[in-house]
C-alpha cells in the first residue's frame, strides 16, 4: 500500500506539471544482449543469452520546470526455456524527479523533488547536468543499466534537493534530504552536502553526509524516534587535466560506515571504492591505465570489470572514419583478483598465489541509423586451463539512440 501511494503521488506530480504547458520531450535509451556460458551447469555446455537495457526521458514543461524518468531492466537467460516464454527479469525505476529552476543576479537555483537514485555520488551525471561538460568517467565503469555507470554512493530514496550554480565562478553547492531503507530493520533519514567545480584543467566533485536509522523502540519501550547509530558516507571524483590533455582521474568513496553511541566505527574494505586512472593522450590513440578496488555489487554491473581488485589497460582510438561512419576501436586488458580488496596488497606473495583472471576485450562502436552500435568480445584466458574451455568466450552487442 505504501509503494502504491508513493507511485500515485509521483504520477500526480507529473500530471499536475503537465497542466502548466505543452511539454517537450527528449530521451536516451539503449540495450545490449550478452552471449556467454552458464557456469552453474557443470556437466554440459549450456549457453546463456541475457538482456540489459535502460531508458531515460526528460519532459520540459517550461524553461524553468522539467521532469525526468529513468528505468532499467536486467533479464535472466532467454535460452533456459523456449525463447518466447516468460523470462525472469528485474525492473527498476532508477529516477523519477521534478526540477524547478529560478535565477537571480548571483546564482541559478535548482530545487528538486525526487524518487529513486538522484545525482549519485561517483557518477559524472551531476557534472554533465549542471556544467554541461562532456563525460569524464572511466570507460571501465560504463554500464548498460542506466546513464550513471558505477556509483560510489546513491542518493537513493524519496526526498528533496537544492543546488545552486554560482554565476561568478564555475562552482555548485548542493544539499539533499531523503529517506530510504538502507538499514535492514529501519527507515533511514539522510542529509548530504555537495560541492563541485569545473575549471579548464581541474574538475572536482565531492559529496558526503550521514544516514540516521530511526527506530520507535528504546530498550523494549515505545518511543517517538530513537537513533542508535549513524551511517557515514562520502565520495569524490577528480580529474586533473581534461579530455584533450594528459590527465589523471581519481575516484574514492565510503559506503555507510556505522558509528554507534559508544563512538565505535566499523569500516569494511568491501564498502570502500578506489579507482586511480592515469590517461595518456597520443596523436591518434588514448591509453588509460586503471588501478581499482571495488565493491562486488559495483563490479557485477560493469562492462569490462568482473572482479573486485585489479589493474586495467584500455587502448583505443576514436578518430577512424569510413565514409560517413566514425568508429571507436579499442582493446581492454584486465588482470584481476576475485574477492580481494586493497588491504590484500599488504601481502603480495599471498595475493599472487591466489586465483586471478586475465581478460582481453576487443570492442568497437560506430554510428548506425539514428544511433550508435556497440560490439565487444571477451576472452578469459585462465579458462583455457580448465576442461570447460568454452567458458572463456563471451560476446555483447548493443545499441543506443537519442530522440
């Protein structure tokens, strides 16, 4: 019943907004199919065919008011049954929001009411929206489950946000207040602060805040509100240089570190996100070397990363043309360890003797019809040392379009 009330409220907001003016619409969508081997079936070859897709739309009701809707879908194996039978899938509304803009002599103010994931920490969506820059995120953090890519910490739930874009300098200041259910037992009230700036050779985005799990029980006695712990979270994205120079890209984040009344703080390395990426720009190519330690939930959603700790080398060129078609062609090399974190680097001998994966992924994208066609094939070399060598190969074909 609560979820239904929330959806009805959100729908009412969109409909009410549409009464003010004839809305203009723009959107972006994409999807990919993945062909691989079902590793859970050990006695025979069992192919998997899965789909990931997303849709993002913006409804411009006026120059100072617009709404956004974004959702994604992640399916199970189409081939587990006949192709046209029901297939298990997860569907998620990633963002439902309405934004009101007002201007003054000193700043532009953006007040938002949102549901879902809004301006997530770690994504460059915030920088693109408020500064109008081109994407700066690492290519290894791209995902087919939405525009945000990898996320250090999501502003997830139901809430409000207020962001000011200063006129005197390329700086934004923002505040967020929202409620979610990140704690398994209680609703969590969150407050966050954000600071971002974009200069010619320096881009910086920082956000941090705290979550307060709210209980109505105090040692067996009913209470209006009881707070037993605080969940701290923070994340930052930084680019020294820009997309057209040699540069260094850094991301770091901390997800829900609990602090109790006894001043005890528990930090799990599995909740820490670290990514460092020097970027070398050559005459006709880009070379990016990435060192990363990621939560497993993050790694599971990415295109080029499967494990939690490793190094990645991405070499690509984006200046190839054949007729009217422009191509991006590259190869991604990955050396990674499953289930490891940056703390395991303290004992390098033990780390090297643990299980690791070496993967090569050639990829290509080009304009096709009104969108862009993406293809890639991955080869996991360590699978050749097993009897199930056919698990070494996977293939992805995807397509994105703006309208």
